C-alpha cells in the first residue's frame, strides 16, 4: 500500500465567526490534511512539532484515524503554535488577531525512516525552508511532491519559496496568491507562469467558487458544492489538499485524468470541513456521508448535451 507523508503545523486555534467563537481547539495544517486523507484508508505520517501543552488525546484521535504520530516531536517545556482569528460576515476574509510561533520558530523536521522512500509527499503550509529540508531528507525523489503555501511566505521568504516550488510536481494556492506569485491577473496566465517555475500541475482554489487544475495547456474545473450554511472556513484548503493527495495515494495514479477525480474528492471533503468549528466535523465524518455527497457532486456536474 502506498503511504502519504504529511508535513505541516500541528497547532491550537481560537476562532471567531458570525456563528460563534471557540477557545483553543485543535488546528494547524497537518491535522486537517491527515483527517481528510484518512477517508481513503491509507497509511500516513505527520512530521511536525508540539509543546508540552498539547493534549495526548488529540494525538490518540489522529492514531485512531490510522495516522502515524511518531514524527510529531514534543518539546519539553515548549508551547504549541497558536493562531487566533476573526472572520468577517462574508466568511471569505478574516483578521489575524494573534500569532504565537512558539516551538514552530525553531522547528527542525525529522522524517521517519519508514517514510524516507515514500511515493507521495504533501508539504503543508509552513516556512518553505522547512518544506525544502523535508525533501532533502528523502532517499529518492517521490513520485509526487505537492506543495501548499500562502501569501505570507511570498511576502517574507520568497527566495526560499521559489527554491521549493522548483522541486515539487504540484502546487495548490488560492486565486489571490496565484496572482501575487505570478504577477498575472488572468488565472490562465498565472498558472502558466507558475508552471514555468517548476511544477507540472497547478491547482488554484477559489473557495466557494470551486477549483481549477492546470497542466500543459489543459484545464479542468470543479465547482464547490453549494451549501446552506458555512460555519467555519478554517482548514478548508488543508482539507482539500488532504483529500487530493489521499485519493492519489490510494489509487497510485498521478495521471491528469485521475487528478480530475482527485479534485472532485478534495472539493467534496472540504465541503464537510466548513460545517463545524475546527476539525470537529472531519473527526466524526463517515464514509456513508462522503458517498452521499459525492452523488450530489455527480448530479451537480454531469449532463448530456447534443453538439450540432
């Protein structure tokens, strides 16, 4: 069975939306990625760092979802990364109220020996130097290296980011970030410019407006499922990344046609994430629910048309 190596923050989040607010809850890119990927019954491992204040119960929950947590390093006396944010009424924009890097500030990733020849790597949102360090620890080039990043690293670590972009096969970013990274407003031109930086595939996420997959002049679009309520959009992009790489790991097929299917699975899983605060919805998600919503996606997107 193929394995998925996940690199990303394991953190505490405190979230406020128009629907309510939380104290510290489980957050960070890696748990969202791992919980989403676990829907495909694959083996995965998280490379990350936590402090003494991180509850063992969260790690146990991840292990119950078949996630190897042995490479999540616990720093004695350290404090776990913390982010606090408040979403505006449209839920598409937010303000960061507080960020405490804590143990993440000096994080030196350590890839487990059992994953040094892994075929698929998901580099979750972290400092690009850390992402690059992980790639350098692998014994061979993975079949697929996927990268997720954000505008913060474009503003503060652009040269390191360009180095890791040149080493990966696929990058997932949102439309605003794609425009910033490429300097192009048209997303088609932006994707072409980003492909020229190294990745063979570019995924541009457009939130409630779906996602675009670009590869050598080919384009595929997947809509987001229209939802009656969006409760908390935190982690939706990471959930998307986990669904995408989880499906590719399960099927062991990285063709463009199979990536189209992976985009649908990714969008489907992300639609669940936003229904509750934090990772709560993903922790309790059942395969029956996933299949039922996939059927909704099928009905939403498939049609017959007569071409004359």
